[in-house]
């Protein structure tokens, strides 16, 4: 019985980690911070990784928040990035977004 449970757990783990954006239509993201004042953030805060920082606007209890999110194509990439981001942003979390949600995001920093 223990072997059966172990095998089922392994199969579930493998199927969960083999998920990719192309198969599921979902984007696997890491949210590093949520702020009301994104203009106070500096590019140096996000230099640890070379991925572009994206902004998602959310309204919570009548207040506008700007979620700083990094987008990845697989759970493996997301897990690796989360591990790295936690060193700088201890409260970084995993989030999943649809193609429509990602389309509404915009880059935090531009070259202009």
C-alpha cells in the first residue's frame, strides 16, 4: 500500500512539474512585491534576474495596487525563479495568470 501511494505521489509530481504555457494556456509567474507607489521602485531592485518586470494593476478595497510580476513559461522556471527572488524579496509568491491577464500587464521600466 505504501508503494502504491508513493507511486501515485510521484506521478502527480511529475505531471504537475511538466506543465508548460503551450500545453495549459497559463503563464507561471512570480509576484515579488505589491505597492501603491511603483514610481519609488528602481531598476537596481530587480537586477538579480534578467527577466523583465511587469506591472499588473489590481484594486483592493477601493485602493489601487501595482503588482510587480515576472512571467515564466513552465512550473520549473517559476520554481527556480521563486527560489532566487526569495533572497531579495522574502515575501515573493507564485501566481498563475491567463493569456488575457498577461496581455493587460505593462513593463515596469522602459528605456525612454
